[in-house]
C-alpha cells in the first residue's frame, strides 16, 4: 500500500531512530502497524492514519545525576563538637 510508511520514514518525521519506531510498534502505539516478512527479514509497515495526532512518548530511564557539590577545604570545615583530648 502506498499510504504505509517504513520505520525509517516514521523515524525521520519524529527525529528519532528507526529502533525507537520498532519499539513503539511492538508496544502497540501504532494500532494498525503490521510486521511483514521480506527477503531481508521482518519489517514494520505503519499506516499514515496512525501518525495523525501521534505524540512520541517522553524519554524514560534513569534521571541525570545532580551536579556535584563543592568539596569543603579543612579551613572552611566547621570544628567538630565533642570532648577535647589531653595533649
């Protein structure tokens, strides 16, 4: 069908990788997408109608690390409380 797109074409539209589009297909985000066996292996065909109103899911995973806090120098460090030792 001419109104079906490849994963590469869909990836280009949404500025993502074809691997992301294949993952979306496997998750069922394109309800009418179908996996087709070709001589080079299986490929996904995504109908144009599935792209209308589609918004890519937000990225998930580990959040970025917070910025490191500056290390205190010994001169800036607060004196510790407690018993004083006899010299």
